[in-house]
């Protein structure tokens, strides 16, 4: 009896084991579904579907980086500076041991980035990267090095154009369509941070049209959280397709490193400045010779103004276009050539776009009356104060 029970137990064990194997590996024999673990293994082993491949591709910006990286260069600069004279420089004993090493001129070096904007060697960068430098060396992504020449600069937008002489055509960047960028769009910041080598960082457009930051005279920045660090200045901000949307120029930082608030000059401004510099060597803007002030609620009440929009004329330069046209301190400028003025920065931008020598109609509010005057636009002198137009 014990022997029969042992045989029965073994048979049941073998049957259960066989049933488990069939249920796990061939559930269709029993009209069932495969176990979850088997489904996972089968899906892992199966080739990726087109939809899955597209999703993986969308999560990578390798193609955008591949397109833009060759167009971004490293810029190495240096200038001669006079070192402070050592207090013991005239001591014969001191000079015997140390010579003139503490009193002679020294070289100060700098680092930045740039973007190749034409195949014949024009490079766009920041003015502060090359300002007052007497030696400029440009290194391309493929390791070539060239001596750079400053074609022209525009300190008021912090832009500069260099040129290098290369054998053959250089890989120029592709400009994105004007006004194509939106808040939330993915962007890559490409440059040479801290001199470690060419680097691409990833983020989104945090804001557009940032002004009143006190960085440049003319401000209309793209704000991004893509990491921008020292050495990135003048580098490229590109969209998800690898097209240039801005020139990296500044960061907000308490430590000198990236805190997720970086600023880039939009490609619309950069391209306009670049084309003027290449064509004439300089940038020409309109000017009328007034100093403007923002209209606060207190000033609006004091001057009995119906609204706080516009620019309060705080001063008029004697003999300037505004003076000849009859504009007076205390007037409120509300429109330039039919376009409304919202604040002094907006006034500055509107007037700067006017061509010197042209006449434009200015709409003013004087006391309780509104009047129009024709102003013959002058040429803006270099590096005026931020609130002077």
C-alpha cells in the first residue's frame, strides 16, 4: 500500500510540473494567455515597432547637435597689460635676484565662443569676448586654428563680427526663421564652458522679450534654463533641429556658474547687426537727443496724465533733432511713426530703427493736449547712456 501511494504522489508531481511548463511556454495549447514574465521577455526580444523607434528618436537631439556643432568655434584672446610696479623694483639687491620680472608688461588671456555665419569665414560672437584684445585665435571643431580679425563691433547689443582666412569653405550655421521661437521650445546651448572643450547643454525657452536687465543698451533677450557658463559667451543657442535661434551672452548667477537663468540675443537682432557690420563695418541707428524717464503712478498723478504708458521727456539736448522740432522737457512721447510707445526702452528701440536723415512723425502729450511734430532723425552717437535717446 505504501508503494502504491509513493507511485501516485510521484505521478501527480510530474503532471503538475508538466502542466506548469505548458501553461508558461505554450499557453495556446490550453487556450490561455502567457504569463506576464513571458510577455515581458517576448516584448524585449521582439524588434522595436516604428512608433517606438520614433519615440526614441524624438527623445534624442543627436541630429541637432551633429548639425550645429561644426559651426561653433572656440575663441582665445589675449592683450598686453602693464603690471603694477613692485615697491622694491629699484633696490639693487632685489634686482640682482629677481631682475625685471615684476615690472614688465604681462599678457592677460580670455576665453569665449563664436558661431560661423558664412562659409567664407565670418564669425559672430559677443563684443565683450574680443573687446580691447590685441590677439585673437579661433579654433574650429575639427582642430584647425586661425588668426581672427575684428571686422566690427556693436557694444550696445554686445555683438561683434570676426573674420578668419581658411583654405576651403567653413561649415556655416543655419539661421532659424525669425519669430519662430516659443516659450517651452527645446534648445541646446553650445560653447566652450570653462575651456573644457566643446559642450552642448539642453533646456527649454523659459521666456522671450526679457528687457530692463541692465546688461545692454538694446535688450530683447531669450531666457533659457540650458546651462550657460563662463566661456559659453558668443556661442550658439539652437533649436531642436539644430538651427541658430540666439547668441548666448549672459547668465544670472551668484557664484559665477549656471543657476538655470541664461540669456541669449535673438537671431533677428544678431542677424541685423551682423549684416550691417559686414556691409559697412559699423551699426547705424536713429537718434533725436532726448533723455526719457518711466512714468510711475506718482508722476502720472503729478503731471495729470490719463495713463502711465509712454515716455516722459526729462531732458532735451540743445541743438539736437528733438530741440529743433520743438520737443520740450515735460512732454510725454506716446507714439513714434504711428507706433505706440509703452516705456522709455520701447521709445529707444523705435527711434533706433529709424534711418538717419529721414523725417518721422512723433505724437506728444503736452499738458492736456495731444500734438504731432515732425522730427528729422539724426545719427546715434556711440555708447550713449541706457536711458538716453
